[in-house]
C-alpha cells in the first residue's frame, strides 16, 4: 500500500502531502500486522473490527513504543497513534486517498491472482470493492484495472463471475465522463 501512495495520479498528487500518505499507509498496515486484514468477506462486524484494531494500536504505541523508549525521537508512539486515528477518521484528503489505495490494492491483487491462475481462478466476488472508492482519480484508476480484467477474460473466451457488476461500474464511469465533457463544452462555448 505504501508504495502505491507514491504513484498517486498526477491531478491528485498536486493536492496531497505524499509523505503523509505513505506514513498513513504504513501505520494502517501496522494494525493489520497483528489483527490481519479483515475484509467484509470475513463477516466481522465493524465495531468488533475497530475494537481489535484499536487494541492493537494501543499495544503497539503504548507498550512497544512508550515515550521512555523513543528518547530523541519525540513521542513516536503518539505520532503513530495520531496518524492511525487520522486514517481511521477519514477526515483529510490524505486519509481518504489512502483508504482508496487500500481498495485499489485489493482490486489489483484480484486481477494479478486471476492472471496467475491463467483463467482457472475467478475472484469476481471482490469486484464490489471498487464501488467503495471515493476520489474521482482513484475511481478512474480502478476502472483501468477492471477494463484490463474484461480484456483478460475476453481473451480467454470466458465470462467470469460478477462481469455485470464490472460492466456497470465501467458504464457509470463513462456516463460521468460524458456529463463532465458536456459541462466543459458548455463552459467553453461563448454566450449568445
């Protein structure tokens, strides 16, 4: 995830603090290092997922990185805890971007595993994750990956599961692009 933050789409990059995004991604992965990457497929209720991650971050930041252990580094544990709270709260553009990167990474992994499986592995049940991406630039990136998925399966002459969902996501993106294009044309045309 942290490497993907370095690859932020150019239009979005100008508005992001990329080092902060990378930190948020690393801190997010810290909680998962002990709890695991709990996905909706695991059917763990959100309050329980939050409790597990909060307990893990408390352990990491208070027990493993107490202020007395990080002399000369400031309060590293507190800084990490604040970064994790920012990620969880989704209150900044950086935290929303990193949440989208988390979802994009799952879509990329889905596609990679399907390619490696040479058409014998269908992970279409993860397509819905792309619908949770919020930032327009990240939605476009997800659509690129999903377009590659369509081309991959068409090249094999197969129709994987959830292809209707993929086509719907792609169609919604095309419709939005057409509307945005029409708005730009209206703004550019001289008034009568």
